C-alpha cells in the first residue's frame, strides 16, 4: 500500500542522519540566509530537505509534492550537493535546466562551500556540429532569407564558444529552421569516424558529465537515452548514486513518448533530400539520383494524402480496410527497398552515403514493424501498445505507444541500489498520489506532501462566473470572452487567458483585439504564436498591463511575479480530447479491470493539469490575484467538488462584483502581505456569492 504522508503527520521515525545539520543550514543564522537575498526559514522546506536526505542515505525512493513557494529546489539541492554522491538532476524544460546550472546550483554550492563539480548535458540537437555547419556554409541550401544572416551569426559564434550550446546565441531564435542544418541527429552523426570528433561539442559535454559530481539533464534527454542509448545518460547511470526528477508530473507523458516509437513521412523526405545531395556530391556517375529518390518522395506524399483532412488522429482499427492508406504504406516500403539497393552498391564511395544507407535500413525496418504490428496474428506480441496515425498539414506520423510505462520504467530502476527522488508542485489529487504512482509503477513507494506557505485565503480569489453554456457549445469561446472582459477591466489588464486548444486561442485573440479597440482599452495583447514563448513573457512582464493568450505551453513552467499578473482565466477544464486514440485505449484497458476510465484516469489527469495552470497566479508571498475558471461543470457536475477542493484554498465567489471589489482593495492587501507574516488560511472562508455543491 502507498505510504502517503502530509507535513502534519506525526513523525514517529527516528531523526535522520543529517537532520540537525539541515536545521542549521536552513535556519535563520545558517549559510543559506547569508548567501540568498530574502531567504527566510520555512518549515516545509526544511522538512522536505530532511526527507530527501533520508532517502539519499537509505538509497530509497521518495515522491515529494511541495506547494508553490516551498522552495523545493533548495530543499533537494542542499542534501544532493552534500550527501548525494554522483547525482543526476533531471528537469522539465531546457530553460529550467539552464536556470539550475547557471543560477541555483552555483548559489547553493557557494553558500555550502561544497567542493562539487557540475556539468550541463543536453541532447545533440542543442550543440552546433562542426561538420554540418561546414557543409551548410559550402552548399548554402537555405530555405529562408533570414537564414543567411543567422548562418553568419552561428559561424561567428563557433569561433568564440567553448560549449557550442545554441542557448548561448540569443541572436538566433531557438525555432529558426537554420538550426536543423547546423546540428546533428542520431541518424546524421558520424561518431568516431567524423573528422571533427576531437572538437565535437556533444562528445565534450558527455566527457564533462562523466567526470562531474552533479549532472543536470532534462526529462526528454533522460528518456531518449533510456530508449535510444544516444544521449550519454546511459554512460552516467551505472555510477549515479542519486537521481532527482524535478517537475516530475511531466514524466508519464515524456516517458510514454520515448518508450513508444514514431516514424514519419518527414523523416523519409529528409532522407531523400540527403541521398540526392550526397549522391550528386560523391557518386554522380553511380546512379540517376534524382530519378532514384523521386518514387520514394512520391510514395511518402501519397501516404500523407491517404487522409485528405488537415489534422487527423486515428487508431489503426479506425482506418477503413478499404482505405488507400494500407496500399500506400506498402508502396512506400517497396520504394524504399528499391532505393536501398542502389545505396548498398554506392555506400563505399563515401561515409555520408553509407550513413544514408544505414538510415534507409532503419526507416524501412520501422515502417515494416509498424505495418506488421497491425496483423491480428501478431497482435499478441505487443498487447500493451496502441497503434495510431497522426496527420499534419504536410506530414504523417505512425505511432506505437505503450498503454503503460510502469513495467518499462520499473525495469530501468532495477539493479544498482540508488535513491530516486520525484518532486513537483502537482503530483496528488486531494493529497492522493495513486494516479501518479500507478502510472509510474511506484505504488509501494513513500509519498509525502508539504503545503505552500502562501496565505491563499487572503492573497487570492476563485471566481466561477454564472450563465455560461456547456463547453461543447459552438459559441463557447465567445461566451468566455463576454464574461472575462469585466474581470480583465477590473484587473487593469495584467491577465493570462489560458485555453485548452489553439483554436480557442485564435478566436479569443480575434475577439479581444476587436473589444479592446471598441472600448478604448489600451492593454497590450500577446498571443501564442506571434513570437517565441520567452519573448512573449518578457514583453508581457515589461508592459505592466498586458493580456497574454496561450495554450498548453503557458500552463506550466511560467513564473511572473508581482502586479504584472493579477488575473488568470482558464477557459475550460483541461480534459484530454475524447478522440485521442491512446486515451481511448487506456480507458478500454481500465474498464477491462473493472475500473471507471473517467474517474480513475481522465479526472485526476485533468485535476493535475488544472493545478498547474492555477499555479501561475500566486508566485510570491506578496502576490494577490483572481483565478477565474469559466467551465460550468465545476459547479454542475458531481465531480466538480473534487476538482476545486484540489486547488489552493482561495476564497470563492460567483459574482463579478466580488472580483471588482477584490481588485479595488488589492493595493492595500498587497501592502499588508509585505509587512505581515502569512497566517494559515482555511478552506472555510468564502466571498459573497459562494460556490455551492
């Protein structure tokens, strides 16, 4: 049975081996106070650090949920740097990875005077490749005009950088297409055969990681390595004493992505592009290269055109047997085999042609395996996977996704005893960790929760407006904007509008532009897609009264403190789309076990996602604001109570007048929050127009 504790649970265990030291380190006169501006002792942070130190000492697993403001980063860094031995810290995003490496770890290391070496390890696509840069400079196959300038910047960067990490080159956007031409992939790396191997930034980063005491990676890198053995993490794992996953709520989805398999028509077209270029460069007389790749390109495009719609997500059993899809897949496999015959004959002419041959073999094998996996006679071989296709405007992806990662992940944790720490602000549903632990295969591991130190009852208000239609109504987004506008005006802008779909983002942006102009409201509008996420956030913070509209990428990992963000609007409860083939297969599997797919999977998943979105509002002890959830199901459905009881204990209202009153008094409340120590809020405080259940 899962051992679930809270910070209020009486501690009957004897004091851990480092408890007294932790009390001193996190105490008011300790080294952290002298090194970190604004540091103050927090009971929850100290308790979490003790629990993690105990898990490290006992080489055991700990699931640790820490509310916003607990200071979980320092709570795991202090014991990790002092007693963790060789430690791998995996974060949710590359931005968080950079923050840990550049700011948090150096701060704690200096405060503790800890003699540990630290390395940053990213996936190979983050490092400029000498070979691919030189090739791009020589052949100049650029698709966009701005790429010429970007390429010049990258070439200059290579003369001065010691890491080759593209994050250091801020002049070139992270999303610029040029990066694909100057970085390597597992398919396009020559490894030890490369003429630049000794100078390779990827190899240099891996070597530094091997020698370091603490290595900072991200979840995608960690699981890509477990699946592909291509990132250098596999070389680190045998010697690691401690593995810490920050933002651990993301692990089930990231692991599912990498423990499955995806093959796409885009990969086939990229291979054709490279076969043509390398064939003409090194074996022009060996074949009519343009004529060779043409049938493969045509077959890849025909496979995409088997689905005329722009966006499609279908399980394989949903594709009609009369569909042109299955014959098109066979044609693509056959045309790849034809191209492969020529590549085998010419491979010895150049290493790059040999590499194309290897890629063609792998792609053909994965396409065949996907096709055979649909054979009913073979279905027994992979009973826990779902096969599905996903079509985009110009590509088609064939997926094989495991229904559960638990047995695969448990296998990875077997072997050498070490401590595994899983931490996040959102792992539990009403202090129940079962949903998370069952997905990760951690059912028998101890889990503990530490509450946020924030006084949510005084700092925030939960507002659920009245009169909204059901979320599936065709005019739902317009109705959301109608009720949101008075709240946005009351807040003076300073708003996040978080949507569950990109379609809602675009419609909300269209409406708000028109409404702001018509009403003479001078609130800068920032819309996902108009610029990169970091740039939008920087501009939003700088504006002071902006309104930012975003979808999933803005629900988590975003930290806007102070008055710049005072209102977070969520358009609807974040349930997964009902047409998701993987979700449908998981629900079917749960129902075979006699469980309710909605209550045991969809609802807890939505609650954890909603907690992430809600967590954008109060980021500091002096922050105040309103969380506005527009979905009427929060009130009308029986499960609504379970949802809002999992949220921070805000006061609650259904009246816009209470929201307007809250904002009119916000200046006084904010001033009081900075001069008074927070008191523990209670769930019983309710503003006028209380939510009924």
